[in-house]
């Protein structure tokens, strides 16, 4: 063996020791060694696996980042951010047109179903990425059960959303007919849903129907005349005992009653008999089930307006609707006994109170120690309170209850195609001024109505509603609530005495008259 060979020879055991010492060393002139696999800073415990899995439900990609999988983690976070920003942009763009979302019911249902599956898959992938197999046997069992429960919880909001949307869609389809089914309703144009009208008139009817009664009794009748551009609204309340109303010339009822709805009828030709009479006598009304159309014609003729749509609310169903939104806050000026002729069922105490559905119903209907005109004032306050307090948040949080109540209480000829635009108009009304005009003594007597005076008062109320509030004057102050802005004060008046003396000629908003905030 030569000397050079002897120098270059290294014993085998020294080679092995040298190899062990230099393992992982950085060779000269090269960068850092490439790690074989990402490692956790600390070993994951059962609590940390569950914690990061839960966090990934709120922040998709968080668990992947913790597991050292940066690329999928960052991709998930980026996609999530894009989805959130897109949803926010859609909401902000359409905030002024909330009704547009009514047309998205099918899309929302599909999105909810896809979202439920996607979020469950995301949660499961996050759990797997954290490596639960590194836990002990007991930890794997516990974490698996916990993640399964979490998966059900993750999918529940999506399922609830889909259920609420479908319930709402079903209620809307049952209540609101297609415009094509009613020849009296003009087609709804998307570019001009109100067909060039600057004012839309809705007849709101409270039906006093019950199982022991035959036909529809229109216990309360109010016309809401809404200015399309501003949302300013005038409520016209007509007494149920208004006699001998006229019908538009050329209509079948006008030909049969040329001098008005006559006293040959059982109760003297009262306004609240019109609907039932028309339905009971289709040969005189121009066809079957024309009660709503004949009543719209009669009231429109009385006010000098064209009534565009009606909505009939069963008063007993209305109680369910009030309960669905958690009651109505109303200022009650004096004790209101209710039930029977003597108020034996209960008493609604004076003061600012949150009324249940049953209490709100009887607050508007009780005749004990009162008369029809006092009831009209209270009914108007109930309508105003509901319009003000049925906020979108209350409706959404109690949506299923509201939908169930609505299906049992309402009928209307408002076409389904108009709903989107009607919601947008309703948003305007909530932020606008609502004024009120009642046709009650001593300015107006229901037994011998002055039709010209009623029309002039109506026209003036509509004109004044568009003036600044401090200058507004109304033809007739709302008589039933007192000048202090509270509902009817009867004092010692007997049931047949009209307690409403018109001493205040200045107009007041519904909030002032009824003490609504």
C-alpha cells in the first residue's frame, strides 16, 4: 500500500461517526436545507384541535395555516373575503330597494343549501388538516364526536334560512294573487309599477268575521293614500254606519241604487253592509264575489279618489300577528273595559302599555262606554302603532310566526308581481309623515252625509300632506283623540252620546294623536 493510499484511508467506524456529526449540516455555498415537512410549534392537544376547527368555521383557512399548509389556507381566506365583500356590495347597492330581494327566494334557498354542504365540508377538511390521528385514542373519539355535533350546528343556520324563505314564499303565494287573474288590475310594469300615478290608494278593511256569523262584516274601513315620491300618507277613516253611499255612474250598483245605498236594507243602508250585500246579490253587483270591488267603488266615489287596491284583515287573525311581533306599545288614555255589553272579560288599564294581540284587538273594538267614532280613533292608533313598530328586524326575527299569522288573516287583490315595489314604497312610508282625517260628528254626520263637503275635505287633506309639517292645515281635525294627542276621552258620556267635539283645527300627525314615538 502506498503512502498516499494510506493517508486517504479512513476507518469505517470513523466514517460512520463523521456522517452522524455532519447530518443536517449546511454544505458550503448552498442555501438552507429544505425541511422535509412542516412541524407544529407545539404539539396539538385535544382542546387546540377543537379550538382551531371551530375557528375555521368563522375564518376559513385558519386551521390550515396552523397546520403549516400555507397555500390552501391563504386561498381559503382569500375566497372567503371575496364572498363577504361581494355579499356586502349586493346589500349596499340594493339597500334603497329592499323589495328586490323578494324575487330572490329560490336563489336564496339554493345558496343556503349549497352553503350548508360547503361549510360542513370545510369544517371537516380543517379538522383533518390538524391531524387528529396524533391524539391518543380517547382524544380521537372525543374530538370526532365534538366535530360531528359542531357540523350539525354549522348546518343549522343554513337550514333555518332555507325553511324561513320557503315559508315566506308559501305565505306570499297564498295571500297575493297573480295580477293576471284579476281583470280589474292593470299589468305591473317594472319600469313604472304605478302606471304613471303620483298617488296610490289602498283600502284597508278590518273584517269582523267569525264562526257564528254569515258573510263578511267590514267593521273598520280606512283608505291609505300614499304619495309615491315622498311616501307621505293620509289615512281616511270612514264610519261603519255611514248611510246611503253612492256608486260610480254606469256601474250595476249605481243603476240599482240611483239615490244611494237605500234604507230598504236591514240596517238602513250602512257602509258596512255593502260588501256582504254585493256577495249575496251577484246579479246586482255584476258578478260573483264582487264585494271588495263594490266597496272600493263606493268609498272611492265618496272620497273622490280611485281606490287601487284593497287588503282585508280578519281582526281575530290580526291578534296573532300582533303577538308574532311581540305586542304593540300604545298609550291608553283611559281604562277600556272589553267583552260583551258590560266589559266583563277584562279591562285595558290607562297608561303606556305593551298590548298583547288580544288586548290590541279589543282596544280597537270595544264599545263599552263608547261609540263607533271612539272605536275608529282607537283602531286608527292600532294601525299606526303596527306600521311603526313592525320593523324589518322584528319581522325577520319572528318571520315564521308572522308568515303563519298572515296566511290566516289576510286577503287582497294586490298582485304578487307588485310586492317588490310595494316593499320599497313601504320603506318610504315608514320614514315619511302620516296624517289622518276622520269623517265623524260634529263636522260630518253619518246619517245625512254632505258628499261635496267630504270630497273637499279629502282633497284639502291630500294637498296639505305635501306641505311642510309646521304649515299643514287639515280640513277636519281627527276628532276622536283629544287635542293633547291621546286617544278618545269619553269622560262621563253615555254610550250613545258622541264624545268627540272638534275644538282643535290644526293638523297633527298620527304620532302626535296616538302618542307614538
